[in-house]
């Protein structure tokens, strides 16, 4: 048996010896969050409560919740794994995720809060034909959310499997199903109020856990970052190349192009993510929306700096063979680091492993609740209430539709999450960013800032960006033709890049422009003037 397999077996054994502790920690968090959800559910009286938490959250509370929503399994598990295996190139995810917030702050947060009510569709429908635009916005929201949910489900399967020593595929699928059931319960009962409080609690837990591991890693190297990086480079087997660009994305021109594609998707994707966009509606006014983004940038920025310690700490203290043996994409690097920091054979190591894994599990539950709420809200508010029922649905009927949509989206996510359980969660989230930046962002920006933009332009932009982005992903090495693909035994990949952003994002912008230029519809200049005043000043905002 190789040393790597031995260490992974030790980790599993260590987890099994302290399984009672692990189960107690997991159960405590789940029970606590269910309690919060039930409490919030009792205060959810109408649609404004269900969709926007009654718009009662302060800028700091919303900033904390936005952080909780954004710092997903990709951030905690995927980035740590990517850095542990690829060094400098892995850290590029952290930079991209953080810089993206500037786009959200400068271009989207305040105008969106002023212009909409509950969903992205509200903004688009303000000056365009309601039914086709809401249908497109709802479809796009659901597709992006499901892509993002894939990553969280994959992370949950990997994490709990490591802790409970589950190696069978059936066991991992059962874990994914459990997470799906929990997220359905959270959203159905608690709505936005319950989801927001769960995200706030999770953000505090995640930041606290990350600070603890960062402190312990730096303590091990006497707070000498140079020693930490040197040991990581030596232990990785790659030498100085581990600390330089190019290990993952510099092998040839194709991988360099893949990196550019990834970077574009990460930086532009946040401003089009549905579960982030709906968070701007939970505050009382645009000023609070802007402040909440400032709080989020500070919290998220601090967290992403600490991913350096998580990733390079794992690289310095654990062999790459052991990380890969535990999970081929490195998703278990952070929990394994917690075990090694505390001591593989010690109770302290098991306690750290259990605590960090419980925090990661909390991360997953909070993010899937936010994603499910975004997609079910969009279905109920945009598609059911305004398209199917033509604006005649009561609030009670709309909320009932949202709950049924939650169940349906949960089932789809469980099925797809089971297939994606061995893919790197940071890579999966990057795909969601690419789809959001291709379909949602061009339409939002054109709608807010281009007077001539028409309904046809909006439809071409959303559907064009969505179809091209999803189509290229389906025929990329992420799905087939690669040992780490979703279907590794077949090969129908003809698109060479793992991220479609470099093609699909400009295509989404192009289709929005082309659809508008070729449209025979006269743009409603009066409505645009109203939207412009409202988006910039907040006059008439809900």
C-alpha cells in the first residue's frame, strides 16, 4: 500500500474513531439551522417576506449574508484543493472571485436595487414586453442556479464521505440526496428570512474556522510566509515552478487561452449570479445595498487572502499523492489539512477535522438554500405569476408555486450532483459564472444603460448567451473525454476549453446588440427615462 493511501486510510480511521463527535457536530449545526428556519418561517407572512425578507436587513447583516452566500464550497474546498495541487495557478480563482465584486459594486448593486422588486426579471420587464422577457429571465436563473448547485452537491458528497469513511458510490449519492432534502426544507419553510439568517451564521462560522486554521498553519512555520511557501514548493515535487504562473495553465497556448476564458468568466460572472442579485432586494434602500457590498468585499477579501494559507499549508504538510488519493480534484485538501495540523493520530486532529468539516458542510447548506430560493422565486414570480397566470395569481398561490418549484429544483440538483461528485468544485462554479456572465450580465447592463435596447435584444442576448455557454460546456472536457470528466469513459468533446467564457460572453453581448439593431420594435423612450431616474435616484423603488 502506498504512503498516500495509508495516510488517507488513517484519516478515514481517525474520523471513524471519533465518529460520534463528528455526527454530534453535524447534528448540532443542522438542528440549529432548522430551528432558525422554523422561527423565520413563522414570521414569513407575505411575498415580500418570502422573497426579500421583508426588506428589513441592515447593510452589515446583508453584507454578512452576501458573504455567506458567496463563500461557497468552491471557495473553501475547491480553491484550497486547486492551490494545494497547482500552486500559483490555483490562487487565480481567489483573485478572480474577489475582483468580480468591483463589477457588481460599480455597475449593478445600486441600480438593480432601485429598479427591481424581487427578481432580475422585474428589472428587464420594466421597459419591455413582460411575458417573453420574464420567461427568458426565469429560464436563465434556473439554469445558472443548477450549475452552481452541482458544485455544492459535489462538495457535500466528497466531504461527508471522507468523514464517515463512505467509499461506495451509493453512499455518496445518498449524502447528496440528504443535502438536497435539507435545502428543500430550508427554503420551503424559511423563505428569504430563514435563508439569510442561516447564511449569516454560516459566514461567522466559516470565517472563524478559516482564521483558526490560518493561525495554526502560520504558527507551525513561526509566521514566516517565506518558509511556508518554500516548504510547499519542495513538498509538491514541482520546485519553484509551484510558485510561478503556468503549472496548470501554461503548458501550451490552449491552456493559456483556457486561463483567459476562466478569468473573464470569474470577473464578470458575479454581477449576473441570480442568488447574489436577489440579496440586494433584502435591504430597505439603495444606500444600504451599496454599503452591504462594501461589507461583503471586506469580509470576502479577508477570507480569500486566508485561502493562501489553506492551499499552500496543505501543499506544505500533505503530499500531493495523499490529496489526490482522497479526491482526484483536491476537494478534501482543507479538511485533511485540519487533521494534519492537529495531528493525524490525536484527538485534537479529529476535533479539528470534525469542526472544519462541519463548517464546510454549513457552507454548502447555506449556499444551496440561497441558490434554490433564487431559482424557485424566479419560477414563481416571473414564470408562474406573470406568464402562466398573467399577473392574476394571489400572493398565497405565488408562494405555493415557489415551494413546489423548490422541490422540483432540489430533485434535479440531486440527480446532477450525483454525476458531478468527482469534479473540482471551484471549476464547476466557474462554469456557473460563465453562464451567468453570458446570459444575464449583457441583458442587465443593456437594460439599465442603453436607451435603444428592445425586447428582441433581451431575448437574443439571454437565449443566445445561455445556449452557447451551456452547449460549449456539454461538448467540453468537463463532461467527456477526460479522466476527470463527468463521463470519463466516453468522448464527445469537440470544444477544447474547459471554460466557455471567452466565446460565450462576447456572444451574449453581440446577440443583445444584434437583436436590438435588427428589431422592428420601437424602444419605449419614456419608460427608459423613468427607469433611468429610478435606477439612479431610487425614486419609486419598492
